[in-house]
C-alpha cells in the first residue's frame, strides 16, 4: 500500500494514545471494529486509510517499539526509531521499570 507520511503516523499515534482506544485494544482479540473507529477518526484529519492499513501500521509500530525497547533494556542504545518517545508514553506503562517508579 501507500507509504505512511510522518503526519499520518503522528495522527495515528494521537488517536492510539486516547485512553478509550487503548482500553479497547488491550482487551480485544478481534479488533476490526476498533480499527474502523481509528480509520474514521483519521478521516477527520483528512487522512484516507482503511482499517486494515491502520491495524497493520499499529502492529508494525508496536513490534518496532518492542524490539528497540528490549535492545535498550539489554544495553544497546544504538537502536532507535522515529516515534519511540510517543510510543513509550503509550506502551511504556506496562513495563516493570515504570511500575516501580509509580510506587514511589
């Protein structure tokens, strides 16, 4: 499919960072309906992506984030990705490190 622009990815991440969307994604196995919502919200930004494209991009970003994250956890700081900080804000909450920080 058509390559995602930086603005498109930012918009996708902005929607994904919505607590409501996150909760739905965490509990869902069949998530077509959620990605249909995501696609509909992207359209409001003037971005034309179908739910499959959104789901694929989401999965790819998540996968890339996890591999960068585990590389960093094992001391390899050379590995990085464009939207790491944005994704860390969304996905980082489920790591042990973060959990112990919030206890203090």
